[in-house]
C-alpha cells in the first residue's frame, strides 16, 4: 500500500528498532515506580493524599527543565551515551528505592525518585530524535506512531509487572490479604512485595542498558 499502517522495512533500520525497544523498556521500569510509590507513601509511610501527590510530581519537573538540554547534548555527542546515562539513573533509582523503609524521611524518598525523573529527562529527547531521524522523511509519521506505541506498551507492561510481583509476594505473606484491609502489622509483607517489585524494575532497566548500548553510534 502507498500509506501502510506500518512499513516492515523500518524493522531493518537498527537506529530505529533499538531506540523503540529501549523506549518501551525505560517506561516499563519507570512505571514500576509511578505505580507503587503512591501505595508506599500512603500505607507504610502514612502520608496524606496531598503530600503523596506533591512527592509524585516533584521528580518529573526534570522533564521540563532537563529535556531541552538533553537535546542539545544529542546534537554534539549522539544518543547512545546520553540515553545510557538516563537508563542507568533509572536503574539506580529502582535499586535505591528497593532499600527504602517506612521510617526514612521525605528527603530520603525524594532523592531516589528524583534520580528516576532525571534519568527519564535525559533519555527521552535523544532517544526519540534518533528513532525519528533514522527513517526516511516520508515514513516519519509511521515512526512517530511506533515510538508512541512502544512508550504506551512499556507503561502498561510496567504496571502489570509491578502489580503481579507485589501482589503475589504481599498476598503470600499475609495469607491472601489485600491492601483494602491493610493494617500496620502488614508492613513487613508490604515492604517485601515492594522490594521485590523494585528489584524486578531494576532488572528491566538493566536490560534496557544493554539494548541502548547495542544501538551503536550515529553518523552525523
């Protein structure tokens, strides 16, 4: 067809395929944090909905501030190093979040989440630019759709994975209880499920580091 929904020829372009895959991986890892942190802040930490909302917003202000500079770095250095730095920060954030306890203060929580926000801000602009500029001009609409689809797929997979890992662990340790019946004595079970999910997310981000490295260098 003259205007196909997706052109299979794009799958032969390494600097399109690998950034699309790494985008899905980054957002899968990121949404482990976004999905579980409100529960952590609300239940074990006992924070109000207002404080929980503020803490969830703050790290992602980096997207407004850092993303334009990440684009400038791409112009000089290409995407691989910058995107690997961003993915590494998300990996570091997940590993550090896995070690949280409910007794730690807001600052201890916030800097760990800020690492995920900074990593995402560094990653997104250079990665999207690489995927878009690696395809023929007349296929950039298709490429844009593929990038958006991979991002949304990653978000869904991250939420599903986090929910599966956390719920399986929490339910096993509490004899089938759910968060609807949460009480303070369930905190160890909650933290065990939370840690397992965060480490799963870290494993996803580590895979993303490998995929991001494999894209190679752009030729300007």
